[in-house]
C-alpha cells in the first residue's frame, strides 16, 4: 500500500511535466543548452566536498546548472534539463529497490530543480524564492525515499523520518541552498540579454 502511495506521489510532477511538455520549444539551441548544463551538473556532482557513508553528501554546486536553466528558460525546459541529467547519472549504475524509489532518488530530484523558474527571474526575490522552492522539492523526494526505503539505516534512537530529514538537508539541502545564494547574486538579467534569451513564461 505504501509503495502505491509513493508511486502516486511520484506521478504528480511527472503528470505536470507531460501536460506542459507541448509548450517546450525544442530547437538546436535549446538542445545544446539542455545537454551542456545537464553535463555540467553531472560533472559537478562528482566533485564531492563531503561524502556520506550511505551515499550523498555535499558536492560542488551540482544543482546550480539545472536551477539556472529553469530560471533562464522556464520550468519545463528546466525540468527537461533535470530529466536528462538524471538519466545520464544512471550510466554509473543505480541501486533500485522499487520503481517509486528509483523515481524519488534518480529522476525526480533533478527534474524538480528545473522548476526554479516558476516565479520568473525578473527580480532577486523571485529568483531566491523560486530556487528555494525547487531545492525543497528536490529534498522532499530524497527525504521520502530515505524514510520509506532506507529507514533501516536510521541512527540508534532516531525514527526514519527524522533521520532522513537531517541526513538529506545537511547534505543536498546545504548544497542546494549554496547554489540558490550564488544564483541570487549572479547578474542573470545581463546573462539573459547577452545570450539573447527571450523572457520565459511561468509555464514554458
């Protein structure tokens, strides 16, 4: 029953993505941007600053490239970039217990980062809040997976939920927050102008 609930939860953002996918304008430039930023995210994820024993930890701002695509091109393009990054990360292998766990650990986290552009990128406040929401969504996926599927690794005296929250927020949560701060201070408006990127709508 719990696995079914987890699978339904996973299908919600996927359904949102598929419903809005028709608005995704696939052209050569967009394909190159998506591939390049997905590759950058993968490379940065391999640079571990702190490695946790059960996987995860703090890496070198691997969330930043996908968050940036979401801000510059809109959430659907950002989610596409996250999807590509998630699929490419599987090349190194994956530990799969259940389809829901597979989605929560390997596909949805990077896809959800692409939703950073939900509020647009017109001002620093929207950039910060949009990125923070995306980072929280990503970590929610990791927390659900850790609580449901890896609760046996909880520290003595800790319940699985508390363990998963602390474990993930102290790792990917910190990395995501640092990426958010960096993006907030970056001159995204100038970058968008120099790259001749049209204003991204909230559903694009």
